[in-house]
C-alpha cells in the first residue's frame, strides 16, 4: 500500500495528507476499449467478463478538481449499462468529452474507470479550489456540470454540458481514488459509515428530484404514489420520501419475499405483480387487461387511483403507469431499465389531462437538501450487501440480474465495514436497526 493510502487509513491530519506523495498508479474497476465487441451475438452479457480490477495511471488534476481517496462506493444501474456496452459503449462518451480539449482530453483513454457514487477523504485540491481541504470527509455527486454555461445557473440538469461522472466521464468512484469537480462534493453525514454514505447520493437525490422538487411531481400530503421497483435503490428511497412528505406509498414488487422487505421499509401497501400476471422486467409491452388488473389492485389496497406514478423501469411498465395514474395525475420517469421505446395508449394521457415528467439525476441544491434529510435522520440508507472492490464484478452481476434489494455497496480503500462515523451520538439516537432496515431483516 502506498504512503498516501496509509495516511488516509490512519486518519492523518490534513498537513500529512497534503505532504504524502501521490502514487503513480491506483487500483480501479475499469472497462477496456478492446472489449467493446465482446458480447456481440450473445444473449447473456455477463458483466463479470467485462469489468476488470487492476492498476491504472493516476491522472493529472485540473484547477477546479479534487482528488478523493474513495473509502466506499456502490453499484448503480449505469454500471450495468457501462459493462454491457449498451445502449452505447461509454468510450464514445469519453471521446466526445475529450474533444473539448485542455484537461478534458485526459478522459479519452483505452480504459474507463467506472462508478458514479463515492464517499471518501479529500487528499488533493486543484489550484482553483477554495472550499475543500485535505482531510475533509465528503460524498460525491454523480453530476458534473460546466458552471460557465448560463443554463447551469438556472438548473444544473438543463446545461448541455451536464454529464454523469463515472459513466459519461472517466476516473469514476469504483476505485481507490477518484477525480471529481469541486462542485460535485457535499459533506458526508457524520453518523453514517463509509459504505452507508456511499450508497445514498445518486439514488436518493434522483428520487428526491422526481418526487419532492419543483422540477418533479411535487407530491403533497395525502397523495397516493405508486412506486415501481420499490425494493431497489431508487424505489426504497422513494418509499421513504413519500412517507416523510405525508403521502401514501404503494410499492410494486415481484415476489412475496420482496413484499416482506418492503413492509420493513415502512410501506404497508404492496402490490405483487407476479400475483396479477403482469410481465416481469424483460422489456415486453403491457396489455390493456394487465393495466385494468393493476388498477383494481391499487384501488383495493389504497382506495383510489394514484396521484403520481414513480417509474424508472420503462418499456415493461410505462403503458401501465399512464393507464393507472388518476385524472390530472403525473407519471415521473428517470430511466428505462427494460427498454427505451415505450408503447402506451395516448387517449388515457390527453383525454384525462395526465402529465409525463422526465427527470434526470438532481442538481447540487436538490442533493444538498436530500443529504440534509439524512443528517436529520429523516432518511436512512437502504444497504443490503457489501462487497470488496475485488468482487465488483459479482456485485454488478447481482444488480444486472435484479437479484438485489436496496443498494449494493463496495468497499474501496476502507478495509472493513463500520468505519467513518464521526457523529456517534446521532447514530446512537437513530439506532443501528433503524439505520439499516434491510440488513436488520437478515438480508
């Protein structure tokens, strides 16, 4: 282990961190450009074959960037997309990024360090960074923006140069070190461990924008909200946000086992799609009869049609979402894990004055507001499993096959779970079982 990593793990003071030399290489989960065509003609695109863990060169730091020693990260679905080279190989993103010239040219490499979540310690800052110092404990936003772009100052997600770090950029979070813009950082909640903190920002903030923000559905007291994939990362945070806002979450799951886990998250109203004969998450289009069955099931448990439908599943669910949401209601979508081309009956949209809102990630203010809710104990992590970085392929495979519950964490520099807590008083007040509701169920 290099001296900088040793200093980080020993909680060295800021001065010692700043003096420790940067290693020339670091360990990272990465893809190789030479592998882009490896899954051609294959049905099962096994991400364990495309994700490599090994040494990569340490990049130069731009003036507005920060080098973070990554203690922990987590798996998001964009890691699956990256590792299957679909819908596009991420190397195309890196090439376009590099075309801007200057420091952006570093991103176009024959390898791509992936990962869009991280919690860790600042170890270096660029010459133009004044807000952050070595030794700061931080969580990393997945959103990189160009703050010279006017649209960014209205809403960072509207800027044409907005991109997702570790997916559309290089030097991501599934590694011992990560290069991020200073504008991606927020203080780590002190009562959370590294692995807990690393599994909240991307998914929780995405759910926050979809449901709470004025850019999303803006749910209110008493709203019935249908949540697809309610035991996944996005869905499990959506359940918490709806409850905290005074709404009524109705979670959709695919098995009775997942229904039990969902109730442990505080979602008492559950619809089991397998019992209704709905298609699984395989990209098939829904039918009118399936939509009617789902609508009846929702009214049976909630008493009325949902005001909002939370949908990231895409093709397999979108037609159902448009059908079941109430008159004047809203379908809010942030992804399409089962396919991007959706079919739905447009009559139910226009004749009943329904709305569809597209929502992508979250701007830094929304992420700060969401992180504050963790600091208040209003939101808690939904971690279910933790893997070492050496097993990142297996961790990603679990998400690829929809075999996970909540969030799947990855230890990077952290040698074991349970480290990184700087506010034990708040942690004790909230309670271990409350902070880890899924793991308390024995997952």
